[in-house]
C-alpha cells in the first residue's frame, strides 16, 4: 500500500475533526496529519483508516481510535526529547505518533505476533522508536527507567506499582483504569512518595493482561 495525497487529505480532515472534539495541542494534530494510519491496518480497512474509530488488528487486539490516541498523547504534554514508556505497542500507531513528536519511545508488547509484525513494520515507514520489547508491561522496563512519561494503551484493573516507580518526579502516567470499562486516569508524580490523580471520563480498551503470550 502507498501513502498518497488522497490519504494526506483524509488525514487533514481527521485532524480537523479531532480539533473540533477538543484536541488543542497543535503538535499532536501535526503528528496525526503525518502518520499514515492506513499502513498500520490490514489493507481491507484502507477505506476506513481515517474514520475516528478503533479497528481490529492481529491477535484479537485493536488499534485505538484516533481521538483516544490524540487525547492520551495530549495529556502527556510531550516535549521533544522526552523519554516515554508505552505499554501495549499493538499496531505501533501510538508509538509512531509519539516518535513523530520527537519523543524517545520505549514500548512493550505481550503478544509475540504483534511484537514481531510491528517491529518489522516501523523501520519500513522510517519510524524509529528507541526500543521495542516483547514482555509484560505490568513490569515496565526497569533497565531503562526513569521515564518522563508513561502511557498505557490497554485497560488496567490496577495501576501497576512498577510503572509508578519508573516515573520521573514531575512525570505523567496516563492509564485507562478499570475492568469492563475504564476511566482515563492521569497520575502526576509530585515527589518520591506522592502522586496527584486526575480523572477524565469513561473509555473502553482491550484488557491489560499478565505475562507474555
Ligand atoms: N497502542 C496500540 C493499542 C493496541 S491495543 C495501537 O495504537 O495500536 C492494546 C495492546 O496492549 C494490545 O496489543 C495488547 O496485546 C497489549 N497488551 C495487553 N496486555 C499487555 C501487557 N501486560 N504488556 C504489554 N502489552 C500488553
């Protein structure tokens, strides 16, 4: 599949819709305009790739809805050079958005099939995260910690302690919290022991599962 001016036009329209839905961070919108979402999906979804919807990817998982990607990314207040940990690489689309914003991205995926596919795809699109890991996101990546921010892209029943420990002071952890449906939750680390909690309404994600598969 190619990335044509038709796709670019559709991306501009998508970015406009996201702005109307309240995404105001221009750098997030620029990244949405840049990343060819249709290349992260099976070719049968090409015609729908720029609708603001989630779609199935391999291993019974989903590529998040663009609004959700943009909303979570906006909460992170990404700055160029930020070191960001992503839990749930999936299709790699969220990873690509963060890389396009100049972040150094470390991403963990527990499904081996998705891990392998996405690791092969991203360099072909000239997208270079710092590190893609096959593992259990509940554990984070202690060897690479601390992180400026952490984004979890699956529904977590609890906030994993390991992730809180791997956040820099002043850093932000954005996580959909809950079982069947989730509340988008953000923790800001105030100091060694204190975290400030913010909640942003309901959302629905595939579950954050334990161990590798
Ligand atoms: N960011 C992805 C969203 C994928 S859906 C995208 O833009 O496409 C959530 C992903 O989290 C799935 O790929 C799922 O396999 C993965 N996941 C679930 N539990 C996990 C865990 N414990 N550790 C790492 N990844 C996990």
